[in-house]
């Protein structure tokens, strides 16, 4: 059977186009897998030395501040860069890593706020640090702004001013820049951590659907709320959002582990005095367990006692235990 030369050329172009398209899709799929890899834990000592100017030595607060910088830089400089605001392929297809980024970003924002309002100030009437007054709102910039201005540029401005605070903190000539490793400052930050972990645990547990008793006004007979709510609430995470909540929890717990390692170094004296060092390490241990490798190519969402496991419930278990340990640690810090 004879083919016209024009027909052969058309088939050649179709074949070449098909091969090119399949190759492009394979490359994008490979990039998606590579960019979805979660970062390794930070070496807090090494990160702190790298962030400080060569002539300076770490002081109280250096480890926490340098770790905050390191976690934020990981968000921006990991493989694929910052993906939450990408509008190009293959990033626009990906939702797990942007959810991971948001979870870590929430911890960055919480610590930056605590650093500005509490840890860098001796009392409520003291003047806030000029660099941290810039850093905190920069990290609270919209997390998915693509251009004019880009989210990455705003976060890098926050990193720059945080660097200035870190170097001033370690310089003997800048005695006005301080970090106060006090029990009340640590307790205030832990109260925020407690609420974050509690919220994540509840959202993860809702992957299978739950009927909960309304405890919004429990313990306060005269308490009121804006509008009436039922005595029993049915809560279930939409099927398409289950993996988003899971990876948000992974990102949040990853960032929190790095920060807690730094807290252990900066607040070591007060933790030893309160006999609370072991409690802090228990929190870290539970959160590190939540970072175990995932061997399934997809999120499994079986029922609590069903035939197939439920990743969200396993994650919720680790976070709940960590949250209980946070509550115990706060109680220890409150004691004399």
C-alpha cells in the first residue's frame, strides 16, 4: 500500500508530537516527585554558626533566632523553591507540598510574633525591637502572592531584618538588643503551640467523620456566644481536603521540631531549674515520630478500626500526645 508523501509527513509530525508530549509529561511527573520531598532536619548548631557573622559567638537567643531564619530559608530554597504561589506546570498540579509549606509557615509566624512581643522585651512597657517590628509583618504577608509583590521577596525582607537582629543580639556593643529566656516567655509561646496542635489533631481526626458533643461553653455557667449552636456537632473533612490537612500537619510538626531543639539550647537553664527538660524532649520525640517516612504512593483513609489504616488518625495520635506533653510542660514552668 502506497502513502502519499504528505501523509507520511503528517504521521511523522503526529508521532513526534506524541513522543514530545509524553516526554514532557514524564519530566513534569519526575519534577513533581523530586519537589515533593520533605526537607531533612536542621543541625541547629551548624545553622546558628552559619547565620552569625564570623567574629560573633552564639548567646542566649541565638539558636532560636537562627533556627527561625533557617526554617524560613528552607521554605524558599528547598528543591523547587517556594511552590505555594506558583502558577506554572508542574507546580500548579501539586497541593501536598504547598500544604506542607503552609503548616511550616504558621509556626514561623507564631514564633516571629512571640519573638517580637515577648522574648525580646523585658516587660510590657518596654520598647519593641526595631528589626523584629519589620520581620513579623513581613512573614505575615499573603502566602500565595505570585507577583507585585512576590511572596518570596517579602519573606526574604523579613529574613534580612531577622539577620540584623541576630547579629545585634550577639554583639556586645548593642546592649539594647536582647532575648529574655524566661519561663513566662516560653510558657506564652507554648500556649500558642498548644492551640495549634489541638486544632491540627481535631482536623486530622475528622478524616473519618465524627459526632462531637459541643463543649464551647463548658466550665463557665455565665458564658455566652454570638449565635446558638447544636448540642451535638457532626464534623467530617471533605475527601479532597484530607491529604491537604495531613501535609499541613507534617509541615507544622517538622518546623516545630526544629524550633524546639533550639528552644532546648536557649532555655536550658530555666528548663533544668524547673526540672522540665525531659518534658520538652518528650514533645520532640512525639513530633519526630510524626515525621516517619511515608511508604504508600497515596494517602490511605480507612476507618478507625477498618481493614485499611488511616494516616490522618495515626498523625493525630502523635500530635495529641505531643499536645498533652505541651500542657504538662506549661504547668511545670508555671510552678515555682
